[in-house]
């Protein structure tokens, strides 16, 4: 038993273990701006509001630059190795639609909306600056040939875009976080920004 | 809600109180087809995979309302001992299952894969077959998937019409 | 009961368990062929069959179609036991594989195993008793045939389920027809292995077609007329004790039949699964909790030196061990592991006035039955536990309170009730593989040989606290035999060595997880052996061989090591950016050595090829032994590279596949080469031993690729990129 006592002392001194707790990276993608009355939006303010939404994980997660959809507020890579596939809808047999249907599933927590898919690779935003994202959004070469008018329609009417404000619950039944402003405020900001010619501040 | 759907070739007209009930439970508990399994209820393991209009779907996360008017195929409808589907034939030849619980989901996913892609590469298999098997029968499964594709190609070459159509 | 009335030499045919057109033949052994001391059995993990072999119970039925149905007291969870047992029985019954079927013995048949299905013991434990039973039945049939044909028994011949006398033949079914009293002969001599027809062959699994065509064979698939669905509220917090529940909201939910409040739990019975789940989520339970546990709390409890030590192995003199400066010391860790079997735990119970029938996936038929009988206040023979095929076992189904809960709910509504865990409940209420901490020390001599070696393993309980090891046995056993499985030093030529098991009681349930302590213990010991080999500048395989003692056990270990080196072309160097890693283990007398080929691609550890040489003794089914090796290897890759549970704010997490990362198709090696040596004339352990070396073998390969000695599982998490 003597030996055991010795061991006890040695080991309690010796062996310390630090937990590898993978804490989620801080969310710095969008900037907090003071509350403003939407009606009094300047073009620049509207731009900031729009970009805050676009950079929110609810939007950004499906605009990857590495072909891998992201999940959650920590924007981790989609589990199980899912990626873009040939038509932005997953692989030939296991597609986005294998799990994602036209509406959120409140039993499983799997999100869903019409034409659930990744944004085209040309519309990858992840890792880009706000102004780079805006440029990709506005450039018909990258945005699928959309005019400003068509962009406004897309951004204020497309059901997959607007899913961001109806994001359902996660696998644990907890409601997903929505973008920083309401759907109505977003629509107004989009309209205002495009009304003003969609200027991209150079900073 | 009234739901009309075809399961393994049989027409069913069902009165479902909650239209968001997962198709899985309709198939298992209402139609008593137990081959489609519950594993996680979160579309994460793939044990509940079946086909809706020829596409692989994880039925635990598929509201029955979406199946209205559609054709559903489960493992029971894929083939039988007298006429096994190429995937089932390959699974028999390679003695794939251990506990067997996840296998119907894997076989349905594989059947969808070879119907879209009758000559999948290892990489195609890695990307498309992302169900989970705790007995870890993956090693034999990969061989069986290649064999199933081979059987499928043989079948297609016997009926050239099907080649044009792609899916059966 | 009838058993007291049956003469020692004769007994009556028992009822056919409700089946029609079936002739049921019960048989038993006169003498118990396995009189081994339990302590000895535990020491080698060589568990004898613990069923009742002294009273007549149903083992075999013969159908009118001349099919023999074997009632197995061991359950089938994928390990292939049914197929192996069928081969063994067919051998002595002189029937073809197409003439035998295997079913689970229902507890009411009396053919109940007191131990469990687990620990890689089923085939080895039944190797002699089952063949003796089959041979006894064959002789009984021959005797009856002689009487019916009115010829001498010695003139009869037997083949493929038929008995021949000249040109006259009788099938077993014809012989058994109408017989109500059987003569039981002395146990016949068994056929030598050299004359066996089925044993050793790669016979296809007897359950193959059912599993390929989606037959409803699992506990989850059981149904009864008029069945309802149940769901039980389970806490997500460690140590939470149920106090009370507010059911006012849940009561009025759609489909709810009844909310059942018991002293220890609350559950719902509803018309459908989803309605039961929804109502359950609306119940507000008051839980009593003690502490908000975190992973760090568990880790610090676990440090070697904090638990209760027990020396499990000692040789030579290690007293001067710690005084010397030249001692090499390393510390290894393994995380909490989840079973994550795909079929959730559950049960279908039908409780009637004086009886109860329970269908469930369980590895402990007798314990499940007894617990349910206790709770219901019924006699044990009033409860029929009907085991089903298991959608994965891995040790998860050794604790089965789910059976009790289903029975209580059924009793409350007077109808059959099926209930089962949600996936989140599975993850949070698992009986986990305990986390471990290992401290290893060694001293090398001047020639680079190991002079002294010590392994300390600190682990949560595995066998202790389980219904299979009664608390009374704990002080006798001292150390948890499950926790130290694989923790002994297998290199007996080392002059001085010892192994110490430190027992830590964790605040959550830990238990059997396929291979028990083997995975973690071998990861630590064989990684450390590699460290020593590198330090001694020796080839790692040769280094092991140099420390193996010269006896039967040592020879078998040396043989698998030499074999794996030869077949894999093992080299202690990089080839095409791939490294080979080597490790070996001995589990339950089965030595196993593995070589892995590993590369790192996109910062991920990738296992390309595994060569595995194992000596499980006599191989009953070549194909299924290989299947067990393949599965165990990939499951071992999964656990070593990816899997871990954490404790956050008092809850075990994650609660779903994905976040609980497991190996998938893409992680599976494309080449697995299994070589089976058969260095013993009886079957040994198969299902768990090949899980031993894999973690260390991968870590040893990663060291050669990167220079990093990863001492913590899961390895991928700790790879510095």
C-alpha cells in the first residue's frame, strides 16, 4: 500500500488535462448599428442594413465560396460531407431535397423552403468584404444576369430568400435566430438602396 | 387531410389528422411496412430512406402532405426473394448486413444512386452514401454497391429502352 | 412446476409455444460439462455458459416440414451468433444448413441465459453444451426411430435429417410425431473437428434474407392488435431525479389516452408516436439536480491517483521504479463514448391480469424479465420476455429500464403499449463508455530492452454497478474487470511489470461498450510501447516480439505479430507519403495484431489499408469472423479518430449524429486484409478483440507522418495542423 500512496501524490501533481473545448468563433460578420427609422434611411444606411442581413448566417450559410454549405450560428460545415454538386442541389442521388423539403420540418428540425439549394458558385460571399459582396450581387456577370429591378424582386419576394425570417427550429426544437432586422425593414432597405442606384460606399 | 398516395404500387387513400406527420410513421404504423426504420428522427442517420417519385428521401423529415399524389417505394417494394433488386442481389452475394437495422436505408440510397449513375466511382459512393451504420459494414457495402451497379448495367443492356429513359 | 415430476431419464414433450403443427422437443444435459471456477473465468474473461442445463427446457423443435428450429438463449445483434450456433447444432444433428432455423428463446420456454449476450462469449460458451444437446437429441431420435421401425438402433444410419434402415426411411418429423415420452441417453461423444461439415465454412448468415428484404424482426417492429404508443419523460441533466410533473397541458393534447404518473417517472400513452412525443414535450417536470457538471469536472475526477487503486497484475520487482531518473513516462486520455446504435431502446409490452408479454431488444433476457416481474408484482414465469433481433447491441442493451416503463404504461391503460427513446434521449441517457486516463512508466536497460513497465488506468465503472455484477461481488473482485479489460501487460518477458486499475465513480452511467476497456487500454499501452521502441531505436514489431514470454499464450501472440508483418509488408518508414502503424493486443485470450497504412490529406487522418492477423482459436464461420473483424476495425477507426461526448452545463452532449461524428463510408479503408490463425482447438472471442490495436496503430502511423505523438483520443481533434 505504501507504493500506492506515493503514486497518489505524484499523479495528482503531475497530470493535468486541458479541455479542448471547441468554443464557437465570435460572430463578427455584421456590425451593430443604432436603431433608425427606416423612412429616414439614407442610401448608405440602407446599404449597411442590407449587408447586415446578407452577412447573417441565415443568408451566408448558403453562399459559400468553398462549395460546402454551412450550418448554425457558428457556420460550421454541413455535416456528413454534403456539398454543392453539379447543379447547386447536392449529389446525384443524395440531394439537398433528400432531407430539405419545401417547408421547415418542425419534427426533425430540418429547415426547408421552395427550391432549397446553394446560391450559385458565382454568388459565393463567404470570406468576402461587404463591398465585395455588394459588387457580386450587383454584377450581372455573377448574379445570373439580373437587373436591379430583378434583384429587388428576388430579394423581396423569393421564398428561399425570405426563409431567413421563417427559419424554423433546430434539431433540439429551439427556434433559429433571425437576421438583425425584420423582414419588412429588410424589404424597405432593399428598395431604398436600389431606388438610390445601389451605391457601394468605397471604404 | 385526405392523402392519396401509391406505396409499392398499391393505391392508398388516407385520412390524416396532422398533415405534418412524418411519412415514416404513415408507412410504418398506418401501412404496417416496418422495413423503413426510425433511427434518429432528424434526417441524420438515413435509416428511414425511401423513394418518393424515384428520389431518395429521408422519411422521418418528410411531411406526409408532400407525398400526396406521389409514388412511394420502400424496401418491401424494391424487390423480393423471388425477384431481388440488383442492390438486394449484391447485398446477398456480399453478405453485407450485420445487425441489419440500417441496411434498408442504405439499400434504398444505393438503389437511387445506381438509377441515376449506373457506374459510380468510389468518390461518387463516398458523396452519395452518407447514411450511418454502427456495425460499420461499409467495407462490404462498397463492394456490394459496385456489384449492384454492375448488375444494374447488365439489366439495362438487356432492355435498351431503359438506357434512354435513365431511370426505370 | 412440472420439472419436479419429470424423471431423470424420461420427460414429456412440452407445448409448442402456441405454434401450430410443431413438434417440440425439449432436451437437457445430464451433467454440467462446464465446471469452471467463476473467478478463473473472470480472470481470462472466458465466461462459461450460465444457463440452466439441469432441467428440461426447449432447445429444439422439429416442424412437420422436417425443419429443426433452434431456440437460442443468446440474442442476435449482428455478431452472427445465430449462424454459428446453427452450424454447430447442424453438425451433431446431421442436417443441412437449409434444414435449421434459429429463433430467440422466449423466457417462458425456460431456456434463459443467466449471464448476457456480450463479452464475445456466445460461441465459445456454447461450443460444447450446444453440440452435446444436439448430439443428445440425435440419439433420442435414433432411439425412437429404432422403436418405431422395430429394428436395432445400431443398424440405423442417419443423413440430412432422415434415419435409414435398409430401404426404409423416416424423417425426424415422422419419428417425433406422436411421441410424448422420450428416453434421454447419456451424453454422446462429440464429432471431432476433422469430421465436421459445416464448422469452419463461410456459411451465409441465417438471417440474411430477412435483413435484405426488410422483414419486421426488430424490437421497434413489434406490433400487437389494439396497440398504443408510449413515451417517457427523461431528463437531459446528469443526476436529475424525478420529483413531480405538471400534466395539465399535456392531458388535453390530441391523441392522448392517458398520462401516467409514477413515483419515479411520468409517461404518456397516445394513439400515435408523434402524438405521444408532442404530449410528452408539453409535460413540465420538476427535477431535483445536484451539480451542474462540466467536462473539466469529469477530467479532474479521472486523473490517475484520485480513484481507488487495485493492483491487477504484478511480476518481478518494481519498487525502485520511480526513484530512477531514466524512467520514461507518458500520460494518455480517452473520451466518453456513446453506443449510438441505430435502433433506439424501447419495448412493446402487453400487461394483462395475470401475465405480461414483452417484446424487446435486450442483451440480458433474464434480467429484463426479472426486473419487469418485480415492478409488476408478478411471478417470473408470468412474464414472457420475447427477445427480438437487436438493431445493434454493443453493450447498450445490458441495462433495460425501458422494458419496465413500457410494462407500467401498458398496465395503466390495459392495452399493449410500445414506447422507445428519441435519439436525444439515447445520447443523453446512454450507459457510456467511460473516459479514461492512463499513466505509463517504463525503464529501458542498456540494450534497449524494457526492464520495468507500469500501466495505470483510471476509468469510470464498466462492470461494476451493472445488474450482472452484484454489488456484493465488488469487494471480492476489487477492480472493475470491465475497465481493466485489455489493461494488463501482455509482454510477459519483461522482468518487472505491474498494472494498476484506479476506480472512479462518475456521476453518470458508464458501462460495457463493445470491447469494454480494450480500446482505450490498448491505445495507451501500444502507443507507449511504440514510444519505447522509438527510444530504443528498434523496429516496433521486433521490439514487441522481444518481450513476449515463451508459453502458449505468448506463442499465439508472437504468431499474429509475425503474420501481420509478413502479409502487410510492414516497414518502419514512409512510402508515398503514407506511414505504416503497428499495434497488437490480447483480449479474452484472442491475440490480434494490426498494421494500418495512413496518410494525412487536407488535414484529415486517412486510413487506407488495414491488415489484421488474429488468432481466435477454431473459426466456426470464416466469413462472419471476417465480417466481425471488418466491422470492429471501422468502428475502432470511428471511435479513435472522431467520437467524443462532452459534459456541458450538466448535460451530456451532443445529442445527434453529425455533431457526434462517426465514421461513414468515406472514412472506411478501401482495403482490409484479415488473416485468421487458428491456434486453439475450440472457438474463442471474436467480436471485440479486433477493436484493440486500431487506435494505437493509427496514432503510431501519425507519429511517423508528422512527428506528433497524439496521446488523446479522438485523434483527429488533437492533430496539430
